[in-house]
C-alpha cells in the first residue's frame, strides 16, 4: 500500500463534500472522448456505485473501439442513445475539459436538468473562451484527470477494486503515454503502483491503447508520414489529412490521433501542426510542441484550447489560408 502522505497535496475535499451531499450524479467528458476522460469517469462511476449513489455516465458521442476492455457498452450511455430521458439530477461532473463548448449538445441539456455542474480538469482555463462553472476543480499539475478521480475516491474512503483500478490506470497510462509525459511529480507512478495491486493486466491495457494498429492503419500511416512538410530547418512539421484518405483506408477519425505523436518523435521537430479535414473548408487542428515553446495561445486565437504544449481548434477556411496563419504564429514563437 502506498502512503498517500507521499503525494502532492491535492485539495479535492470540496468536491468530495458535494458528492457526499448528492443522491444522483451524472459523469461526462468532452466529445470524441479519450482514455483520460473515459477512464476517470468510469473509475469514479464504479466507486460511486459502491458508495450507494445513483450514477449515470453519459458521453457526448460514440466511444472509440479501442476502449472496449472498459466495457463502455455496459456502463455508459451516449447522448444520442440515452436509455432514459435526462431527469432532475443533483450533481454533474465533467472530466478532462473546462470548456463547455466541447460538451455540446449534451451540455445545454445538462444545464436544464442538473442542480450543479462542475468541471474536474487539468487544462489551463482559457483566456479566450468560456469560464468554468463556479466550484470547478482544475489542477494543471495533474498529469491526467484520472489522478484527480483517484484522490476523490480516496477522500471519500472508497476501497479500490479491479474495475476502478482498470479504469483509472487507463486514464493515467493514456495521458502520460505510458509515463512519457509526467509532470515532474512522482504522483503518476505512485498512484499506478497502487492501482497495479488490483489491475493485473497492465500490459493488456498498454496494447489496447497504443498497439492497436491494423494493417490498414499502418499502410495509412506510411502514406501520410511521407507527406509531412518540414519548415525552419526541420524544426516545424506540418501535415494535412483528408477525410477521403481516412475513409479510403477504412479508418475513422480516432485513427488519425497517433499521427501527430509520431511526427513529434522526430528529434529535430519542436512544433507540429496537423490539420484534419472534418468537412468542406473545416479543419481540426492539432498542435504539439516541445520544451518551452508554448502553442496554447495559437489554438486560442482560432477559438480552441488545450494544454500549454498540446492544444487544438476547429477552424473554418481553406487549407492554404489556415496553414499560412498558423505557420506565421509558430514562427513568431520559435524565434523568441
Ligand atoms: Mn487529459
């Protein structure tokens, strides 16, 4: 058993009190959910069921297939296929974002039905975007929101078990990419050491999250990686992904997520931008950077958000025009 005294002191007691006072609770996360938000809310779901609460887990849209080991089809509803209509609920907790726009169209319905909505998150509050609701818990020092869910479960005195541990471990392993991106804190490793007392198949989770490639996907990655455009002595990498290309390879949107991480693995690259075509003249931009090059403000300039070194936005316009504006802003920061 790992002593909690060794952890950084996260103040989650305010949220724990609200859970104690709530009979009915809804848990959710941002649209196109990932392993962090999904793992955090499913981990808390299993814990709160043991705690005797009425809990619903509602995702905005479909959960990617690679998470099927968490059995989302058993425990989770999607907004377009609710098992029963939304009803009056005491508390709603939204994980892994504090930007309500990323929870629409579900968010507007939650507002009508929930007495209180809180964001539980580790992304910085946006300078150019909606504010989180009062009482939200945002800790940018957490490497994943699963860590915050872990501290909540501990604060409530709920015993861990295999289901809770599997979901939380997924959250931590996903957002740190199996401990590549920890936040200069031992928290992630210490928490995982305890979770692994209950989850005996961590290697299976690692494979599901990061070694899930199909032959079609590898063919696709080979093609698009050969099309990367390099600028500024190979320090900047750019790539546009067409929807048709994904479809022609029999892939879906989630399959394009790994491309940017592969590009960022190139030693010389310090900033990368990937533009995935999501519709006619509509692009989902993903930005990543290394070291001290901050790119969140670029995403915010296009109405998006994220972390300091990993951010994104949905942008309308032609590729040529968007590319030019983004490159200009990356270059301006690169020279600083
Ligand atoms: Mn996250």
